[in-house]
C-alpha cells in the first residue's frame, strides 16, 4: 500500500493552558497517510476552517481520541479513489462533511443521515467509517477527527464524507460549507422551517450563528434580531441583514428582543453554547414560539424550563445537529445560492492563515476576535 508523507496539525492532548500560541496544543509536523481503501477517497485539501467544535476538543470540554490529526470542515480536490468508489473521480471538487452516513441504518433510511448511528461510533473511536485508520506517525497509528482530519495537506475519508460541488465556487469559500454554513443555515430552513414573515432572534454570532442569520434572510424573515457580546460581530450582522443588534450582556436584553419582535420572537436560535443565552432565547420567544439550539456547550451544561408555562404556552425546544441536513441535497443548494449572490459566505471569513499559524488562529477564535479563520495550503483554492 502506498504511503505519503505530509504536514499536518496533531492534537496530542486536550486541556492545555491558554494562550495556545504559548502552549501549542496543535503540533504541526510530518505524518504518514496510507492510500485509500475500499470505499475511500484521497482528497488534496485546499482550505480548512477553524471551528468552535475543534476549540472544544482542544480545551478538553468534549472528549476525543488522541493523538489525532484535527479538523473537520474543509474543501478540496479528489486526488485518488479507492476500490469500489463510483461517485467520485480524480479532479472533482468536493466539500467534506463531518458525518459519514452509512445509508442503511434507521436514521439514514428515514432521511436523517446527520444522525447516522455508525458515524457516532467511528467518531468516538477515532476511525474512518470502515473502522480503519490511515494516519500514522513513526509507525504508530493516529486517530481521525470526525472521519476527516482536515488540518493536513491531504485526507483519506469515506466516500460518504464527501459532496461534489461546482468548480465555479472558490474552494476557500466552500471550506466553511460542510460545518458552519450547513449547520446554521440548516437550523433555520430544515430544523425550524422558518416561514416568510416570521420574526427571528439569533444569539451567538460565530460562523454558525451568522450562517443562521443568512438563512433567516433567505427564508424571508420580517425581523431578524442579532445578539452577541462583540461589537464587531454585531456590526457585521447588521451588514448581513439583521434588523436589530443587541449586546448579550444588556440586562434588558429579553425585553428588547420582545419589543423588537412585537411580543416575542417566533423562532430563537441559540448558537453560543451558553446556558444563560439559552434561557434568554426561551424567555424572548412568544407563546407558540420555538427555541432551536445548534451549539455544542460543555457536556454537563443544562438550562431550566418552567414546566407549567412550557405546556400552556405551547413552546418548543428543539436541537439541531448539522442543520438537520441531507448533505448531498443541501450543499449543492448552498453553492447555488452563493453563486447567485444570495448567500455571501465569504463574509464569514475573518482571514486566511497558514497551517503554522493554527494555534494563534484558535486563540483569536477563543477570544471572539475571529468569526471563521481558514487554513489555506500552498496550491489550494482559486
């Protein structure tokens, strides 16, 4: 079996001290990658996004199998296909998605591939969908992050982790489609199915939250309230279509949202992963309203629901994972919206960085300075 050497960012242990520029939790080094096996594809990574889910793994808030080549949000070009692969060919432009659906479990056959059972087990084990590992260092196996391991020059993934896209879209722009955009936009159009004219609040304006805001714009929401603690993000939200923008630390936040939406939002999207934000979203919805959360907070986080009022007000609290999406259906739609000028996902990108700058990039994400930073490789994108 052919093995190639490549540069990659390896997470060796979780929970190192901040700032990461000093503790260097991601070790940029040379590792080995085996050729793709049955049903697998080798992708040359063009660009990979830095996500809060990666940050949670680095901080140790969510357990991951280590050492692992990190990264789960990327776009690239197919370099080689393994035996049995018929949907992809060398040269195809692809988006990588962090749930590799098996296609035959109960969730997959009922149209919910984002909840695929086998994908959860593979992620916990640090393997590809098949149970294999193709990454190693000095002969010792390395784990795969979400079946992708995108912070590297190349990745071997299951073919079900890939979606072919038009070559008209920049691969640097497309890098954020497989997580931030599909999660936030999908929470609005799939999980909540927001109708035209509805009132919407979005709390937490990272890549996922701003993608939800863009989804609300495309859905035709009449009022869109943006909430965050960072003034620059609130200004960006206004530029992207928010009708109101409020500081999350304002003690009058709930009343401000209720006033702006004429008595409470029809839909409130909690994207910060903070219990206080979830409670504010719940309080800011009207009777019959819905709170949808796509954030991934600390695994022990909870929030209280007033049970009597919950019943009498007929409110809904809903989780949304990967935007309740069907990747092969939804990602080409997102690309088409972007190419038509209706989905300016390039505005989510705070900057592009080199792989060697990745620890500093996660510091900026941690402090709220950045929305999305994207690692680009020497020959990636256009």
